[in-house]
């Protein structure tokens, strides 16, 4: 049974990324496609790694952190070590995001209070008639 392979263009289209991005990940050692002349042939392992790289980037992992996670799978302690590392890292990231959420909630509450004070102060001020705009004089007839 033949194993499914992908071209760089097929992977770029599937994951909505650029050829340049995939080449960059290859240059960083995160992907290692087979070569047939100048063509890159990506196997299932490369496809899964690209998927993990892109997911890691979306979640805020650096490429160094992503490389570490990918390397854990290949080396000892293998998948168990990779999963334990990820669980620990996820927990730290969750706490950091929750702290940011708390800070944002406080900032939004302060803005709401300031806006309400401004609206209350504005409501207490007398309404002034706005002066009519000055009209431009018409040129004299000749």
C-alpha cells in the first residue's frame, strides 16, 4: 500500500499558510521532507509536525518551545514526556492568560466608571446654544 505524500503547495493550501513559512520551518529543522531533485516530498510525519507547529504558534508558543516539544516526542522520554511537558506549560499559560483577563476586566470596569462620571457631569451642565456659523459675504455684483 502506497503511503500518502504531499507537495509543499498542497500543505500550504491545506493549512492556509505560505510556501515561505513551510520553507522557514524546514530551515529551522522543524520539518525534514524527502527530496526528489529540487522537489520536496512531505510524508505524514511532516504533515502532523506542521499541524503541531501552526497550532503551537496560534497558542503563543515560540519556535524554540515548539521544537522542544517536537523533540521530546522523538527522544526519551518520548510521548509521555512530551505530554507531561505540555500539560505543565498549558497550566502556566492558562494562569498567565487568566491574570491578563483579570487585568483587562479591571481596566474595562475603570473605563466604564469614568465614562459614566463624564456622562453624569455632562448631564448637569447647562445646554448652551450653539452660535450660528458665520456666513461668508457674497461678492459684490459688478
